[in-house]
């Protein structure tokens, strides 16, 4: 595995979205809505797949496999992208 692509998060389970975050599809885009503040976040296709996976309680291996399949990328790249996206969700305080 390329050292740059190593995943900082190695757990099999994934964090969960906060209970007040709802994931919806609006005009073909995946949106996470903070029902408490009214803030919303619009995601690209990969981010949408990840948010849906988090909302549905998918495991890390399953979500990596889905990203790999949907976007024709190697598993190490999918894992790296997943972890970077999770970090951005943490910084936005969307995860518990």
C-alpha cells in the first residue's frame, strides 16, 4: 500500500451521524440537514454514498467495497477517501 494512501482510521465500525442529522436526496443531490440549526451540507457522489452508508449503519469494509465498486477505484484509495471524508464530517461536528 502506498504510504500516502494509508488509512488513519482502521476500525471496522464507523462513527454515526448525530441523531439530529437527516440525510435526504434533493434534486438528485445528497444533503445532510441539521434539524436543530437548519444548516445543510450538500455532498458529491462519493460523499453522498458515504453519508447514506453512515445513516444505514454500514460497516467500514462494506462501505469501502461499495466505493470501490461504484467509482472503479482501488480499495486502498477508497479507504483513504472514506477516512478523509469522515474527518471532514468530524470537523463539521456532524458525527457523534
